C-alpha cells in the first residue's frame, strides 16, 4: 500500500514521491518514481543512490524522465536507508548509518533489526512494483554506493534483474575505506561474510549478469583511486568471462553533472535489454 | 574579474559556479553558468530565477546544458539578490529581501544602497559577459519572479536583449500580493513609480520586444489566479500589437518539473532568434 506524498505532471507522465511499509526493514520506506503516460508500462528501472542521498537527488538532478516519457518503462528510486530510527550515532557519519546503508542485510548490533536493505530492494520493492504497477521485467542501476548496490544485488539475482549498469560504482568495497567501514559495521569482523557484498568478489565466484554490464567512470573523480577501484572489477570480469563495457571519461568527476551527461545511454541500454 | 568556486565537466562543456564584484550592488554577486566547448561562443542566455532560489536551482534542475552543449550560446544564471547584508529583517520573509529582489533598483530605506538589481543585470552582468566571454548577443528568460524580471528588463532594454521568454511569470505585479509587497518595500508607497516594473503596464505604455514573447504556464499552478495574472499580459499584448506566444499546459504546476519539460523549446527559440 503506497502513501503518495506528491505528484508532479512531468513530460507526458508524472514524477511522484511516496512511501510504503517494508516487511524487511520494519519501517516506512520513502521512494520517488516516474510513471510514463502509457497504458502498457511493464518494465521497471530501479536506481540506487549514493552516500548522503535521499530518494530526491536523482529524480531532480539526473534528467532521466525526458527519456522514459512515453515508453513502457517506469523508474523507481528508493531511499538509501531506513530513517528516523533511534539508533545511537546513526547520524554521526556521512558514510555509515542513515543515508549510507550500502544495501546489505545488517547483522550487527542495533542495525540488525531494521537495516535489511538487500531484502528490502530484492523482495519488498520488487513485490511493490509487481502488485501496484503490474511490472514484469526489472533492471537495476545506481551511483557510487548505489552502483555497488546495483552490481552486488544484480549479480546475486540475475533471475530478477535483466540488465545492470552503474555510474562511478564502488566495485571492490572489501578493499576500500568506505566499504570496509560499512561492511565491518553492518556485517561484523568476519571478512568471509563481506565477500557476497563485493561485486569484484562475486564475479570471481562466478556470479553473472545476463547482459554486458555498462559502467561509466570519470577520470577526474576524486574517489577513483582510493574508494572505487574500478580496474579490479574489470580484471575480474576479463578473467571470468563476464562482458563489461566500462567507459572512462576524461575530466568528469563524481557528481550528478557527470551522471546527467551519460544518463541517456543507460536508459537506452536497459530499455533495449528489457525489450 | 571572476572568482571561480567550482567547475564541472558537463556534456561537451563546463557547468561553473563563480562570483564577481558588482558596482551596482556594491557586493560580491554569485552566479552559475554553462560554457559550451566551442571556440565561437558569441551568444548568451541570461536566466533569472524565482523567489527563494539561488544561482544553483536552475543549473542543477532544469536540464538546460544538454541543449547548449556544442552550440555557440552560453548560459549565465545570477543569484536572486545580494547576500549577507546586515539589513534588519532581510531574511524574515521568503518573498522579500534576500532571495527576493524582484530585479528592481530599490530606493527605500536600507535596501536603497545595495538592492540595485535592475542595474546589476542590465549593466554589470552584461559587461561581465562582454569582457570575460566576448559575448555579442544576449537573450533573457526566467521563472516566476524571474519571469517578471525577464519581461520587465527585457522590454525596457530591447537594444540589449534579442528575445524574451518566461515560465510562469508574475506579469502584473502591481495587482498581485507578492508584487505589491515587493514594490512597496523596494520602491515606496507612490504607485506611479511601480509602473515601470510591471510587464503588463510596460506593454500598455508601448514598450516592445523585437520578437514574439514565449510564455509557458501550467494550468495546475497554484499561483496562477492570485499572483501571476497571465491573462492581463495577454490582453495588453493583443491590444498593443506585441506578438506573444502563451502556451497553457493542463495539470502542470509551478515547479522545475514543469520547467524541465518545456526547457528545450525555450533554448531553441532563443538560439533561433539570436542566429
């Protein structure tokens, strides 16, 4: 059951904001979406946002709606974590807690109860789209932490997600400071348990996407060398025979200016895969 | 002299944020801009934003850059008022003071010294673009309060501005609550002095634009009937023979979702007028 907060006429469709109760997080979860004005909407693109974002960033800044208007493909953009929980320190850091779920099923401490974001995306959000919007096919993409989410959840659920793409994804979090902090905090000290939340490790362990994976990465991205580690993923894909179209772009950074520049290619890619 | 704060590679060009000193406002003024990657940039579109906005809203939300990339036309988006002045109550109201200059030359009280926004746009910003970017032709557009600014400054300076357009403009501020509050506060009680800051009155007094004026207006806009008064402008244009292409759009509201839906038409219009 969706609680709609706001609907805006946008191109030949509507940009909407709403929330619904999640059985996985046991909280009301916020999302934004774009509904094309088309009676035969059967495909859905799920976009996972990066650190500090809410459901609002991508829907206002990326310029996606222009390219979905009139198609049979809707867009849904979940929030990056549960909100307003009474967890000590949940808002202290920009890269852990609220706005920074890393899309895993937390098992540790106070996060274990509600931070079941992997289940939320793969079960509750999918169920919502099937029930409320009669969606048949799904594809998954995201940015930075959300690129990590798209790749890991997508690789582990290739029967659900037709195609995967990412902007500036964190592809090897077990080796990056952001990733290590999050995985330790949500999953505990045992690094064996981190491996199924690491896209590069999943490829090494023979997880696959049906289609070639599309990745866009700016070469002026300040996080590339320390946090994103793009080349580790490319190497693993090569070694294991996963097709991956990684495009490096001179001078582009980690921002939504970068995303909006290449967003049309991602929409075209997913729509053609879901056709 | 421009102080650049940030530059982002964006499409085949750069979205930039900067500031410069204004001789009219006697303050540093913020702006954003988009520079296409084209050695022959000679045209400039100036966009004036609405109440509560800064130079950031339009440049992140409207999706303009896609349509200027590669052209000979840059975009510059000034802030909506001087900032950080020690004026009593300047931040008390969303519709007066900071973020709400109405693009007039204030004569009253503490606003008289710095709130010379009409001069800032028509003199300082134009001079900046000529000197720093070698611009030859200018066109002007805006949203809401900025639509009011675009129409009034454009009509009064048709030797400077080639073409004019607006989204959801306040076209008859002497009759709207927002306008009356602002004009009284900045220009004083004498309503005769308000007339040259009212687009409908300017048309009645034979001010003109060289080209047809393009206006887009949502019919679901909550401010249409009380604040915007679009039909008064249309009537005046008809009576006085000013060409005006006003397009009303069912269900669209006052937001950037509306603006981004029709932005391409405005860019195409101005570029063809400046050709």
